[in-house]
C-alpha cells in the first residue's frame, strides 16, 4: 500500500537528483583554459598523478585516482594528513598533484602547499572557490563550485561531491582520448572477471583448428558438405578452392534454403548452393569483435582466415558463450 510518506520520500529524491543534475550541468560553462592547462600538465608528467583530499573530498579523490589509473594515466591517492607525517615521501618532483577541497581552505591540504612548492611538483586544484588559498597557489584550477548542496540544510556535501566526481570523470576521459587509449589498453588493467575476458580474449584463443576445422573442396558433392557439418558440429563448413583459399561457406541456413528450392539433392554440388565469399574474420582480432560481426549478420559461426585467405580456424557463438565473452 502506498502512503503519503512514500510520496514524500520520492519528492525528496526528485529534488535531490534535480539539484545534483543542475550542479553537473553548471560545470560546462565553468570549463576554462585552466582545464586545458591541467590536461597538458598531466600529459607531460613523467611520474604519476597524486590525488589527495580530506573527508568526503578524500573519498572522491580516491575514485578519481582509480579512474585515472584504469584509463591510461598512472595515479594513486595520498591521504593529506598522512602526507604530513611521512607519506609525502611518496611524492616526487616528477609527479603532478591533484588536490581536492570544496572550500579550498582545508588545513590538512593547504599545509602541503609549501612542501609541494619546494619540491617543484606541479599542483592542480579542484575546489568550489576560485579565490581560495588552494586555487590561488595552483598551476591550474578546476572550478567545481555549486550554487547549493542538495542537503536541505545546505551543509552535507552532496551536490559538491557529485560535481567533483563528474569533473574528475571529464578530466580522465579527456586524457584518455588525448592518449588514444584503446579497448585493449583498458583490458590490460582489467584482466579479471567478465570484463577482462571480453576485452582480452582473441579469436585465436577460442577458434577450432586442425581436425576440428570443417572444410570441403569446391566441386564436392553436397552430401560431403552435409557430412562435414554433421561430423564437426559447428553448423557450417568452409568451402575452399584448389589453392586452399576460402571460396565460400555452407551453413545450416543454406541447407534450409536448398531444401526449399531443390527437390533432388543427390546431383547438387556444394558450389551450386553455398554462400559465396562467406563471412570471415582474422585470428588476431578481439573475440568481442567477432560477437559484433555475428550479431550484425545474424549468423552463429565464422571462418577464421590468414593473410592469404586460407581458413585456419572456425569460431562458433557457443564458444563465445562458454568463454564468458557474451
């Protein structure tokens, strides 16, 4: 049963989401040359991006560091309080420091300014106040200011942390695109789980080869093609010419069309009813790409060919399912 309290809960949630949506939207007009400068500083960095922040900003800083690290920008988080008690040794002049503080006046963060200046590590600040101490002492300032928090008391960090998180994502993606970061690069830092399987596995890791590769020669009786499909169990067979190159494929779907169009199969040769050319793929491409080819063409199997067009393997949708690619 729905009560009035339930409507109040949803009304509160809608208000919060609307305020945070507005906070993120307002960031677009705040982007300036400082954002470009921050990107250039990070791209020129010979060390790592050291992200720091206190309290709720610290939680956001940890996430930004993780996002940067997984998208091609080596980064890690340093707690500003611990930095003043020994962890500053983790930072070198080759690094770039990204410091988060909504007020720009957080004591634990501003206390690092003289040490960072002496060390010579470039500083990028992300604050809600461009006139704050942290912003004024940074080589580049990212303005994450919001008009008000979603908290009805305008106290708990809500809109401000959401804005900082979104701005951190914008920074990471801008750097990703500037580096030409690819899906394979992404996979190298995500080897575990289904994501790793989807991104790291290649066609050559899953394809059937050798005696398991279905193949008949051009001119073979249709009966031979049907026996090859049955014995190899992949739902199709490659059809090769006298030089061993792929001339076409004959599939379960082709068989249905053959039965519709011909009453006597005994005199037919595979050339008469095969799909000329046939869909094919290279062994070195990602298995995820093979999934797209199959889905786009509504097929369940692919011939795998080498540089000269010789079949060297066969890939079935079932192999992709078992491996966890889909």
